[in-house]
């Protein structure tokens, strides 16, 4: 990550927190400004930040789009997204539903862009793909590199930002979230002027691209009206590269995504069996997917991040499927404890690896798949798949599909039998 001082608001010294004009004039309710939010967020370690007063002008439109998305069933089995309150209102549709006291939202952006290859670049035969956001690591106090989870890393930073605000403004209501709260971070980020929603449904920052995490701090502080951010215009133009590149057709139209077809959803959130046509499209992805971002022109010139808490783990870039398949459950825990990859669970990663093996076309994997199939048939080996309901059916379906696919593949074109 670049030096936060280099991104400070114009005329604002690094680390300072000037009082707004209302506070300086003795008002009992000092106004909260974009300048203050921006400076404190960058001091906390974020790459960029914006501020938006709530409710923002596009909230009705955003709420309606979210409701339509839920009604269409595009959230799949992520039932938490469709949660409603006692009045029947979608909790995530409007910030005011769960947080009627919220008057402002600071939206922080942390870049994870790195120099490693993209998922669409040539890769060694028999390699899988783990989404680049899940490569993160940091050095512990003894200098040993450990997996890091962006949720925890960024939550610590946004809490530090909140603490600084309390120092300046005293007591106020606040909630901090990194992907875990009842808010639609992307909608708030767009309203805060951090970018536009691309045709791939990702937030695209005009300078930083889309490889970024979002963290939100909701507060009861009011925003000075003159500090309202300017909306960033949609700059996707006529480009359709993301839609054309999606192998499972999850991008059903520009700006519209059906999560039930998205590889990220299928490899991380979905616990049950996966339809064959979607397994075919999953390719070598074993955790998440970067394809629609990797083909986006806005990521070509985006600056690389240099964040010591989110540095890529080299062993997770184009990982060998053999190595992933060889992991037993204790090894999985040791390798991914503290990593986002753990969310897929051991059985889920094994299912995803089986699918990637089937898509590899490499018949040398046949003995491994046959071994796994035999283990599943043996009731004494059920400990392999007991970490999630229905995991045995999901894994069995993936193995059977992969076996059929490899057995029907051409030995001469598959890297040898």
C-alpha cells in the first residue's frame, strides 16, 4: 500500500484533524467533513476513503434494485442477505432499517492489487486458482509469515479510525463492518464517490481499479452539506469483456449478476452438489474467481499495493492440484487457519479440487479420483466429509463427474495417461 500521507486531502498535513468551521465558531454540534474522514482513514492504513451523508440521494433506487435481486432468487442459499425485520423490511436494503440513528458512512478502500499473474494468464498444467484476495499474509512478532484474513486486518483499522473520531467528537453511535454487517458496501462506496459499479457488478475506482476491499463505518455524526462527494461517472462505455469472459454466464446482463451461477459463490458459499454445466465452466478455480476483474481494462494500470498485512503468499499463486489434493484435514487447518480459504471448509475445497481435476483433462489424476471414490463408499472413512451438511453428496457428485470427464478425455491431448 502506498504511503497514506501521499493521498491526504489538499492542504491537510499528515496526521492532523482540523476542526470544521462549525466547531471553530463555537457551535455545539460540529460538522463532520470529508477532509477529516479521508485523513483519518488513510492514517489508519487504508488506500482511499470517502464520506456520504445518510440517507443518500440514490438510496431508494439502490434499495429497489436490491429487493428485485433478492426476489429473483439471485442470492441463492445466502439466506442472510434476504433477512427481514419484524415489519417485513429487507434489513440490508436501507441502512436506516437496522440503524435508524445513522447519519453518515465512511467507506474505506484497501487495495490488494499485486504483481502476481492473473487467472487468465498462461499457467502450468495441473494448477488450480485461488482468488487473489485470499492470498493475504503477514509476518508475526517472530518474523514468521502467517495467513491473514482481510476481515480482521481491516476491522482493526476501521476501529482505530473510530477511536480517533471519538477523540475529536466525543460520544456518538457507530458500527464498523467488513463484509459482515447488514449493509451493501458497494452501494455506499458509490454514493461516497469512490467509483462506479461496473458491468461486472464490482466497484471500480478510476485510479485504483477494482482489486480492493471495502470497510464501512456508520456513525451518528452529521456531514457538512458542502462536503457532499461528486459522483464518479460510469466509465465502462461499450466494453463487454467481463460479460464475455464469465465462463458460467453469471453476468446475465450488464450490471446484473446471478450469484447462483457465480464461481465465487459456487466454490465458497454453496454447500450442495453443483450442476454439471456449471462444473464445466468452473475450470481450474478452487476458491473464488477473478476472471471478470482480470479482464477489466481498469485494472491494467492500477498501482500495486504494498500492504505488509496483506502480502501475497507465493504458494497460493497457481497452486498445484496435486498439492491441494494431498492435504488431509489437519493439514488444511494448518495451512489455512486465519485465511479466507477456510470459509470453503475442507470438504468444500476437496469438492472444488475434484472439479478442477476433471476440467484439467489430465488422466494421471484418475487413480486419485478413484481412491477418493472408494473412500466415500467406505463408511469408515466418513470423517473426510463430516464438516458440512450434505458434503458427502456434494463431493461424491463432483468426483463422479470428474471421473466421467477424464475417462472420456483424449490421452494424447491430456498430458499423458
